[in-house]
């Protein structure tokens, strides 16, 4: 048996982080070089932490090319809290329904939270077809007077990713990018609000990045709890109560890595495309032994979900993969099967190892 390694961790989330980030994190747990204290014991009111928050924000602004009309916030509560915060802010008391796309497991989790706050119209649902494809533009009839459109750019469980931006430019577009944030350029300017927790692509669990246009926060309900009001966090520079200092520090290291080592989001996207092409090529070239779950046009570059001819073979595949040192390949508990998550930190070499294992496994059947 080969021991598991971070380099071959295909976990759906929390996901693998770059080797150089892990080494710096290890060092920072003992002592942050420029401070001399452990990152776990530095005050969130220190000048050092204010500089960390400012640099994370600046790095995300630079990577996404954001203008001065938007705020970058570092919040808690995960993507799940955004399922509520968005409709609390924008749907409460409204007569017009918000438009929602129901494209998979996670967008399905956003729906009931929105319905608690106001009327919701599901523009399209893939549920009856088992979430195996995304809608075409001809199937999407958006409402011009919806308070907003909500959708998920990458359905992490099923492995479906939008390779275009749906919706009308005159209706606020809100997107959960938790599992593909900073994996490619995203035309951030066309979104009124983007949210993404860190633990799939850009850090450990505990912090959620929100990029929100100032215009969206003009006439929010006055009676929101302070903690659940975006304006509170804008005013406090993401330091309203004790933030997750450690998680935010690791996100800082990841954004530095993206800029200095990877070379920005175009370069990251090229690497991610090459990894996905290799893996999907292995599925397509297997004479139907490895069966992709999703329509070819909507394949995710982040989560590659597939099945073998029988559940028993799925089980054997996972067992032998584990013995070969490959981790995290079990599909989400909602659908089973195999899922290889190839987030930013997974290298092309790791995907080559997986593809080599897949060829070998198939040959031995
Ligand atoms: C994992 C995931 C979530 C859930 O995030 P939490 O941080 O656990 O609340 C929501 N949306 C997407 C797209 C996800 O991949």
C-alpha cells in the first residue's frame, strides 16, 4: 500500500492546497516570520492582521480586475449562510419573485432558504433528468423585473459547469462560485454579487469571500441582525467580530501563489483546462468502461464525476485507488460513484497518475 499524499488528494472539499502554501502555513503555526508569533495567537485587532485583510482584498481585486464600485468581504457561515443572506437582503417584503436556476444538489439547497424570505421562481430545473446537463439559452426565459437571478457556476456534486454567463445584464446577477472561484477569469464586473467559501479552491474552511457591488446595498431592510447585514461588514473592513484569522491568512498565501507562482487567472485556467482534457480524454477513450455523468458541453473542469459498469466495480476501483495512494475519489454521498476533484492545487502530474491508474485498473478487468 502506498501512503496517501496531499499531491494526490482528489477530495471534493475541503480540497488540497498547494505544497508551497502548506509549508508556509506550517511555519506560520509556529511563528509568522514578520511577527515572531504563531498565526493562531495574533490579535485580530493588530496592525499585522489589518494588513493581511487589506492584501487579500487587493489580491482578489487584482486577480478579478474589480473596479472601485465593489466591496470584497471576508465572512463566516460558509456558502450556506449566503443562501440566506442574499434573499434576506434582496427578497424580503418583495412582491416580484427572484429567478433561480436549479441545476444540481447545491442550487437545490439554496431554494428553500430563499422561499423563507419571499417569492421564488424556478426558471429551469434539471431535477427530472437527474442533473446530467445544464439548460441551453433557448430554455431560459428570465423575468425582466426579478429582484435578482441566482445560480451556481459549478455544481460540485454532479460536475456541471457553466461555460457562459446566463441571465440578463439589467437584472442583478448573483452567483455561488464556491467550487470554481479563482480557477479561471470570470468577468466579475457582470455580477452584482459573487460568493465563494474558501475550502474548495482557495483555502481552508472557515472563511467565505463575497464580492458585492455597492449599488446592491443601497436600500436593504433596516431590521437585519447586524451580523447578517453586508453593510456591517463593509463598515468594519471584515473585522466586525473575531474573524477566522488563520483561514484568512491561508487564503492570503493562496492568492500570493496564484499571482507569483501560477501567473494569474488566465494561466490558472490554461492549467485547469489541460488537466480536465486529460481526464475526460481517459473517460472518452475507455470504450464505455468509465462513464462520465454529464453532457459533454457542460462538463466541469473542477469536478469529474463518473461511474464504472457496475456498483461493485465502483467499489473495487475506490479500494484499489486508495491502496495506490490516491485519496478523496468517492462520489458525494448524494449520488455515489466516483468524483475526481481537480481544483487549482492539483497538478497535471497528479492527473497523469490518476489516468495511469485508471488505464491499469481497466486492463486488469
Ligand atoms: C460545498 C458547496 C456549498 C456548501 O458550502 P458550505 O461552506 O459547507 O456552506 C455550497 N455551494 C457550493 C457550490 C458548494 O460546492
